[in-house]
């Protein structure tokens, strides 16, 4: 029931934003498939905050130059987040967090895209078809400064005065449907803690999840991420390992470097062997 309600909220939002127009099937058009994705949004302590459903088009069925040209979306860099948070703390600025509802519906398609109807929400009258920065923004007026960090549908706002920040939130709310999450404490699975001498960024829960998934909860700690005497090579004679799992773990570790830059070199080094990893690379 929770997932069904999440899907219903998303579908209603798609209709309210007039995302598509139902049309008759044209056999000469490329029809893009779609699917539902589900995600649990969690609180700082790991408990469930809310259920989120997202309808996505299967982009691999599109044709470059016909129904798409670009395949990426700009997001704020981790280094930018750390820098702005550091400035905000030093200046004793308020730091607020927003969540944009249905952020993916705010863009504009230049191409004409045809997509099948969302599973579970088909219109019987049309049984088989439907149509479907920079990430750091700075505003400075006189002595007032405002920073807005955008990562898809997650936003951090900080500025020199609370009234200036509140005014910005009010303006954004007038244009987009948003949820004001108050003072920043949990952003992109990163816990933000304000301590006496600065700001601490932690991904402890994320680390625990990775260790649990890889059955390494009882592993021994190491003083350094990589042995200085270890020489990693492509053809080392070792048994090959599951490449899909290897890439998935490296992707998680790459995101972990958001707060643990000490593992960045090792992760980038291991990424050189993603096409054919062995047990040596895995260990």
C-alpha cells in the first residue's frame, strides 16, 4: 500500500504538470518503454522517512539525434558542498535544506518523445501509448550574499542573513512545489553535524550498509587504504571475480569519498580494472 500511494502521488504530479498528451500509436515513431523505480528515503538514524516512486523512461530505447541529444544532468560537486559549508560555518550563516517535489518535471524537452503509458495507470481509451549551471548559484546584493547548491531535487541554501535566506525560499516555493526540511542535518545520505570548532560530515550509516551488503561487518580495520608495497596489474594470474558486483562496490566507494577523500586514490586505481577484475583487485 505504501508503494502504491507513492506511485499515485507521482502519477498525479505528472498529470498536474501536464507532462504528456495521450495520442494514437504511430508505427513510424520510436516508442520508448518506461518503468517504476522505488526508493526509501531515510532519516539520519536510518529509519524510514518516506516512500518515493519515480517513473523513468528506458533511455536505451531512444535514438540519438531523434528523441534525445544529451544524457546527463548537472549536479553540485562534493568539493563545492564542503567549501560552501565551511564558508557558512566561518561566517555563522544559517544553513537550510529544501526538497523539490518532482524535480525531473521542471525541465523542457526540445525533442518529440513518445513513451508507453505508466504500468498500472493505463488509460483504457488509449490502451497502448502516451507521450511523454552550474549547480551552485550565487546572488550578491550590497553586503548580502546567498549560496544555493542544487543536486537534482535536493537543495542547500545559506546566506549572510536569515531574512535573505527566507526570502529566497519563499521565491523558490512560488515557482516550484518544495518541502522545507529546516536546518541542514542530512543531505544526500551525508550526516551534517555542527560542532564547536566546525562542521563534521559523516557517512557512518552508509558505510555500515556497504559492509553488511558485502558480509564484512566483522572485518579488521586498516591504518591505510592501500599497501605501499602492493602493485596492482591487469594480468596478475588470479581468478576473475564478478565484474558486476565489483563495479557496484566501486560505485559505492566512489560516493563514500564524498566524506573520505583518503580513499580516492585507491578507488580511482581500482577503477582501472573494472572491465576485467580479479580476486586480487577485489581484496
